[in-house]
C-alpha cells in the first residue's frame, strides 16, 4: 500500500491509503485511528501501525517510503464534511476519499 500520514487537530492519525505503493491518489481511502485515551484498541492500533512502519521513512510530505502492505480493520464511515470544508489531505478531495475507515481498531500484516 502507499500511505501518507497527517495529524489532525483532534489528534486522530489520518492515513491516506492506496492499493499499491505507486497507486494513484485518485483511488484512495482514508484510515483514521483515534486517540489512545478513547480505547485500548486504538492505543494498540497506533502501536502496531508504528511498529509496522518502523523500517520505513516518512518523508517531508508525510509519505511512507518504502511502502508497507498492511490490513486495516474499522468501521466504514461516509464523511461528507469533506465536501463542504475544503481540502483535508490529498485523498479527501477524491471521490473515494469521502469514505473512511473510522475508527480503525486493528492494524495487521496480511
């Protein structure tokens, strides 16, 4: 997967995913992991995500390189707020970016 990371004002981890390392941002989905204080599941998901990308770098634009193949499990959420509140990451302005996995409660290797 290709991934771009950004931190939200609400401190959710906002992860823009593509199907392949070089996949087009026009075909993306967002995974958001809430703050650890809300659930031990979120704390574990954050820790696991961090561990899985530890051998990759995160460049100045937030891209994870080299890309890592991961599986995210969470609730499907249509976030229409992005339609009316302007750019919220590169993926959110794409049709698929209106759908998110939010909250993500599990991150694992396939």
